[in-house]
C-alpha cells in the first residue's frame, strides 16, 4: 500500500486509490484547518520557486501548475528562480539532487530526504516552516527523480480540482475562493515500473483529427498526449504507427518526449526504435534476416544511434513485415541470433553496458509459440506477455521465470483490428474485466511494463485512467472498490452531484457492449422470440438513454461538452444502434407473421440509422466548437467480417402489404408464426408449458394484419385462470375485448391461481375470436400446466432449462489455502455476480471429497441424463502446461475435469471472445427424481465462474443469445431489480 500521511498520521480507508484520484488523505484542505497554508485565493497566489538547474520537464510542468492555479482561482501566479524573489511564502518545486533548493532543505533536515533517495518516481508534498533563508512557510513539492517531481505537481493540480482530462475531454475546472494545503503527503512510487499507452489502429479517426488540427501526427499533437500521460502518472508510450514514423515525421517529437519525461518505445513488431514506415520508406531488399541481414543491421544501428541519448525501451526480436508472422520455416536459433546481433548493436552504438539498456521482447501471437518451444533471450530482457487482443492474458511468468532480472510485463488491448472482428468504435472492456486480468498480472509479478492499446485514445478515457491508476498501485484498489473508483472518476469530471448516476451509465454501457461488441451486433443477435430477450436488452438501453438525456438537460452548460463525449454519446449512440438492429429483427419476424406493424419497424430502422449519422455529426462538428472533428469517423454499422465495411449499410428490412379488411392474428413467444396460420407450410404447435413459480410471464399477443380497424375478444375458460392486459397490470378478468386500430397489437398475460387448480387439470385454455384472413375465426390456445413438485429449490424437468448465477451457491467449500471470492457486478447477461478463487497464485488441486468447490442444490423432477453448461469468463491458459482446468459433477459422481481456455485463434476461442463467455458443456446422469447437488470444483487458479445452465438440451429448443434469464438490469438510478 502506498503511504499517505496527513499531519504525520496514516489514514486507512476501505477504498484508497493512491494519489491518482487522491480522494483519501491529501494535501489540499479546507481553509479552517489549523496551520494550513493558503497558496491562492481570488486576489493573489503564491509564487512558484523552481531552480533553473532542474529538469526542463519539471520547469515545464511547473508552468502547468501555474495555469492550473489560475483555472482554480482566477489568479495567475508567478514562477521565480531565486529565493530572494520568492517572498515570505511560496510553493517550492524541485528534484532531489537536481534542485539546489530541495537539496538545501534536505541537508538542513527540513524535509526527510530518505523518503526519496534512490527511489523511482517517488514524491513528497509537505508544508514546511522556514524551508529556506528568507522564506517563512512554503508548500514543498519534491521528487526522487524528474517524473517523481512532475507527478507531485500534478497531484496538487488534481487535488485542487483540475482533471487530467481537462484538455482531452474538455472537463471544466470548478473555481475555488481559496486553495489551502496542510500536513504532508508522500508516495513511495509505482508498483509497475513502466505504464503506458499505444496509439494504434488510428485511422480514420485519430489520423483525420490530427491532420486537420495539427497538420499531422507531429510534436504539437504529441505534446498534448505527453502532458495527459504525465497527469495520469503514466511514463511510457508506443506512438501511432499505421502511416506514421514518430522519429522521422517530426524530429522534434522524440526530443520533446524525452524532455517531458516520457519513455518512448516502438510496438511489438518494430524492433530497435525503428518504425515499420521507416523501413517502407528507407529500407532496401526484403524484410528477411537470412537474406538481407547486413542491410537490416545497418537500418537498426542507425535507429539506435539516432535515439541513444533519449530515454527508451528497445523492442527486440523480429516479426514479419506489417505485423505479420515470420515465415513458417523460421527457427528459434535464427531468432536468438537476431536478438544477439541486436544486443551487439546496442552496446556498440550507445557505449553502455547491455544491462543498463531497457529492452523488451514482446511475446505476441506466434512469438509466444517460439518461446514455448524453447527460444530464450538473456535474463535482463523484459518478457512482454500479451493478451489475445480481446482482454484475456495469454500467459504469465511461472515461478522460475519470475526470477529473471528483466522481469515481465503485459501488452493489453481495449481496441483491436483483427479477427474474429475488429472493435474500434467505443469502449467495450469493463473495468471489472481489466481488474480481474491485471490483478493476475500483478499477483504473478508481471510488473515491469504495462502498456495498453487504446486505438484513437478517445473515447477510451475511463479505461485509460483505470489501467494507469491500477498499475501505479494495485494494492490500493481491491475489487470491492472498482465501483467506487468509477463513481469517484465521474465526480472528478462532473462533480459529486450526479456522480452516482453517471457512474451507473459508464458501468452499464461498457458491460452491455462486452456482451456483444457493437461491431459484432446484427439484426438477429438478440432473440425477439425467446425469453423476452430483445425486449429486455432494449428496455435496459432505453432506460440508460433516458437517464443520459435527463442529465444532459440538467447538467450545467460548461460541463455539457465533456458530458456529451464521455457519457451521452456512447450511451445514446449504443442504445440507438441496439434499437435499430432489434427493430430490424422485429420487422423480419413480424413480416413472416403477416403483421401490419412490420412496416412500422421498417420505418423505425431508417430513422435510427439516420440518428446514428446525426449523433456522429454532432460529435465531429458541434462538440467543443468542432475540436474533435473526425474522432467519430469510425464505421460502426454493417460489419460482416473482421475488417470494417467500406461504407455503413442499414440492416435489411421487409415491407408487407396489409390485408384490405381487418384481420386479427395471435402470436406466442418462441414461435416464428401466428394463428390462424396464413401459410399451409407452417407447423401447428402447442403453446409452451406454464411452470408454477416461474417468474417469466406467459404472454400472447393479438395483432392486426391490416391497417383497418378489427374487433377481437379473448376469454379464458378455466375459473382458476385470468387474463390481464400487458405484462404487469394487476387488474385481471376472465375475458377482454376491444378494437385494434391500424397496426395496433395488444399483449395479454395468462395468470394462474395455482392453489385453486383441480387435481385433474392439465392445461389452461384461452379462446380468441375475431375476423381472420378468410372470415370469422376462433383461435384456441391450450397452455400445458406443470406443477411445482413440492420444493423451494430451483427445479426442472426434461423440457425446461434453468440458469444458476454463480453467486447463488448453496455452499462455498474452502480449504487447502483456497477461498472463494464473489466479484459483485462483474458483468451482465451471464450472471451479474461472478465467483473466483483467491489467492491468484496457487498450485493445482485434485478435485473431489472436501477439496474447494461451489455447491448448488437443485431439484430434478425426473431422472435421466442432463446437460450442464458451465459459463466462465474466457480466461486463457496463462500457466502454460496442459491448460487451466475446472471440474464439475452432480452429487458424489467423479468430477469431470474441463479445460477452461481454448486455443487462441481457434473456432472455440472466436466464439468465446465474441460472446464474452466461455461455455463448457458436460453430460451427467441423475439416477432419481428429487434433490441433488451440482458441484463446481477448484482445480487451477484464475477461473471466473459466471453462471451454470442446467439442461441445455431443453434450452436448444428455445435458442437465444443470453439464455433463459435474459439480460439483467444494473442501473440503480433507474429503479431496477
């Protein structure tokens, strides 16, 4: 845990986020605090004292502090360089060993230099009495190194109320009448040494924006990104590379990065500080070391010589040109020789010992296979393990690998171009997912480098903040504080008043997008026929959009630009997209049923498609006066394969010709046709059973097949059953009648009084009469009845599937050093609350007996064979070997051991990442009716259990995307479940 002192007392809070959000004990205080120092008010501000001998980056960041104080107070302080000009009170900024002012205070014992000496990026903020001759009191901001001082500066800025996203998201700064500081705040530095972002997949959005606003991706553009990174306490970056060469396009860019304090690198397939575009522009011959080694060595040597005096991490090894795999006959001996030759170049061109030069080898895709087959690099080279491009870490360092001097790191993604489908438009990776995976990285000591692919940077503001904050101090952010982090982040941007509602929107839209990324969503993704799935999905999106609209109407004018880009646009645009696809699916289904309302949905699709274009136009042209032009140029509709479409195309819709005379139709959930049948090839089928105790209502609809009025009537013939209008109306009667006007439809719910049913009753009949396509008609619906077999447990028969959320276990059996941890609000759609095991680092256990397991008591109405579907987060085999395992059984049967992680790029993997869940199916024999116990066994760590579907054979009769429970609501501000 990072140390945070206030008046020399450590504050212990349930959710402490280090100094990034700095919402625990800080240095800024109320004016009434005894012995506080006022550094600014509405009339004056203390000068900022900076030694001219300090780092340029420290002086530059002091200029940012100067501007930040003016943002807060309206007064612009003066920056001075000598003590005589500082006056009696000041803000003193400097780096230990670089600033004469800081060194003098350390020598005099005014500050504790032992807190900073020899540390990486550590800093201290403290109110000091008589710090220097002639100065009576001062706020001292001291750093162990250049970035430590800079982070101390920006910590004060954040505490004053300046968001790191003030420029990149137009977050306004609230004015304060007085800024006061008190006590001491100390941070001993980060857990992850290098923490950064990768601007990638940057066309058409980022590249178009940069070209229009800066004339290209140049130093003027990068200066804003460098500042943002430092304000977020990041220190590492891979630059945009699709059609850019960072070091060549603008030579000022690398010099400026180093001066700011940003450690630069190149992507996983760009070795030796040379970009891919540099080779395309300057290289001769093939990108092939066997046939063109001399040219490549010269090319690499030039890059190292050019950047040898700049702080960098050198990418080692070699992939194919253009981020492709090397040839099939590539051997590990050749790759090891390439690395050896590269290290020779590094020593020759820099004059340094090789161990002094930060290097990393990215084990991306097939390169990991080379490693697993025996390829090795020297121990001082950092092994940069990667995810599968979909947020699932492929591998983590094992016990012996954790002893390497170069350590290990993680290359992660919240944006990707590639299979099974590129995702570039909006954020689709929830913070809970990032936490779960990066927590594993921390626990397995992969903490030398964390870098995340953020695409165009916008609109990934929230995950960027979280990723860098978590990398700074993962111990300060346990899982139970993730929700609070999101709320505090919202408060940082918009104030506390609406923070809870805004956080719920941010949480909802990312988790809903994680169910199915927008680029992968289509008209028939969510079922409009089964489990009320599409209806539930759309209902949640509409509630979210309505809340976003409400907040947009009430939020102060100065916050509207920030709210539009951070909250309103992603929520409303995603709600619009989902409604468009669901409307297209309803159009298709209703056209097959002969509903006149099919045409209504056809028109609705057209309008929603136009709204999508209008929302993007507002973002590009109106937001912040056009500041973010092109940032929403990304195609988001009409995807059909891994690459984005050349143009957006609305989903196909049908038009129907309504009947000339009024005619009713009756439809039921799960059936793609209607009664009376209007097609001789449509099957006649009995309605689905009504189960006692089922929370899902039994609903049928009466609709019009024409645009003319038509009369209808419905009655239930059994005295112990009633009908109600809609799905939740408490009024019930034995019969209803009305007139359908135009394309109207009416929903009716069958209500059964189970206590009054005669013993011999086995169905409930509903009779609907009216005019059919061929004259007067009568539709008789007989709903089979299935009684509860006398249990309070979840129960099922051979024709019924049920879903058990992971956290609803009957018993969680711990032991052998393993405990079970519920991850509340982990996601939606496959169980809200997931369950995993702690600690994350633990040996394999053989399942059985009293070994750790989750138990779920259920009641089987019939004996026989049942199918279980264990739904897990799509964790990969991060421990190598024969794969991460889990086991499942019923009662005392031998546990069936299942492999969790599919092979990356396999069909199973594609299905898992597309659906956001790994589904493992097993068959089990139940020898007798009655109570039984399903057990999910611990075998390996890192498994996250979402849900168990029992009897998936029955589920197959009613297919849907999410299964029998549908999509849960998670917006507390919308009055949800």
